[in-house]
């Protein structure tokens, strides 16, 4: 329900767009490739909320809208709606993820080891003034990279939860082989299938999803999980081979962040202690977006529990997290509301006269 159409004086609107161009243009232009290479985490956030994996187009949208995440998501979703859908990819097995980062908060020693990878978690939160270094005559950044070629073997590891399943400490879940509901083509109804939940979470606003997860952990819910495993890496995307359905063609790979979180399946009371197992929540997000992936796993686990808190209300969580719907509904307040406001004003005046 994103209100975006504006009607009014044509000349005024044209002048508004010209002024927008003036504000957007600058003497020191920044290229799309520069945004793509230097704003990776922001690009990943936009791709996630847009549900559209294209780093180049995300960078273009970000440049076009002066860095507004909501507007960039709007542009990408609008463009995505014009593209034909030629294939549905086969399910991706993240066990075969080519890892760049993999940690577990539940176990110190895991098969394959902890892989810290690229993260700000262990950095000092101090401004690095060396990044303000001078440019050379060509306007390019001074070369600082080592001449040594960076190379190494691909790292692949099995999941930690597979080990827990072998011990039979995880709650048994019936395998769901039903066709996933595509929320971009079908109306979301309640109760929503889990495939629709996860899709909606993956496209949700990171801040909203983080707030839902935070509320669940602080007491407005029943979920305080332990991260069994956080994985970040590249997975192959494959589509069925037209001439032989048993074969598949790899059309590329994407960078994703995956989180599996564990929570007790019941309350830790003496009566239920002997029945306790572990259940979990799941999160998978485009790009390097760890906090959102963790929040998604918490929100997923929270909706599996019974309660009356906001984080356990499926309709509340799923219908209010979409960044485009959210910003659009708020933005529509800038449009003319002359008639409705005059109606309210007339009622207030009539009350005062009475």
C-alpha cells in the first residue's frame, strides 16, 4: 500500500525534479563501480530488502537516490517487477557453501574449526584517519595492497546441527516437501506457511526485524537463543536443464549469510525437563548481513512458540516489517489530505460551538 503517485501542477513538479538533480550532482562524482566496491555492506542490505541480487544495480540505485536505502529498495523492486521469470532455481544446499566466515557460539570446538573471516566484531571502534589520505594526480586512491597474490583452497564444512541430530537432541521435524509459496506473486494469508514467513523476513527492514528480535529476548516473547552456527559464503544457484530434468545448470553463485539458532523446546520446569529437546530458528540473507540473519532466526523461532506478545503475533510481525510498505505508508502523509482534515476540523469546530 505504498502511496507514491503525486498529481498537481506540471510546471511545479518539473522544477522540483530539476532541483533534485542539482542536489544530487556534485563536483566530485562517485562512480557506480566505486560504490559497489567500497559500500559492500550497504549494497548487501539493499539487495536483501529488495529481494533482488544485483550488486551493480543496487549501486546504481543508491547513487540515483543520494544514498536513501528506502528509495533504492523501491527502485530495485520496481525494476525487478519488469523482468521476465524464466526459471525457478533448484533448492540450494548450504552444506556445500564455499565459506569465508563460520563461527559457533554454542561450541568451542567444531569440525572444521571456527573461521573468523571478515568482520568488525574484533576491531577497535576508533576512527581510522588514514582513510582520509590524499589522492594522487589521477584522482585514484594510493595503492596500498600487497603485491603478493591472495589465494587459498575453498573451505567447506558440514553443519553443526547435523551432529546434534545424530545425538537426537534436536526436536524432530517432519520434512516439508510442499511447493514454497512465492510471496512476490501470491497474497500473504494467515496462518502463513513457513516458506512464506522466511521469504517475508528475508525482505523485511533490518531495523524492524532487529527490534522484533530484541523485544523477544528482553521478555516480550519466549525466545533467547544460542547461535548454533553462523555461516557466510558463496553458494551455487542452479536451474533444471531443459533437455534432461535430472541434470541442472549452474548459472552463477551468490554471497549469503546463514544462521541456525537453538532454543529449548519447552520450559525448564521439573515437570517438563525430561521431555526437553532443542528446537531452532533459521535465517538466510543476501550478502554479509549477520545481525539481520540472527534477528531473522530469532523471529522465526519466536513465531513457533505460543504466546500473546508482539514477537509471537504472526500477522503483526509479517505485515509490518516490509520496508517499502512501511516507508510508503508513512510517506503518503506528505500528500494532500485537505478533505479528510477539513472534515475533522469541522467536527472540532462544531464541538467548540456547542
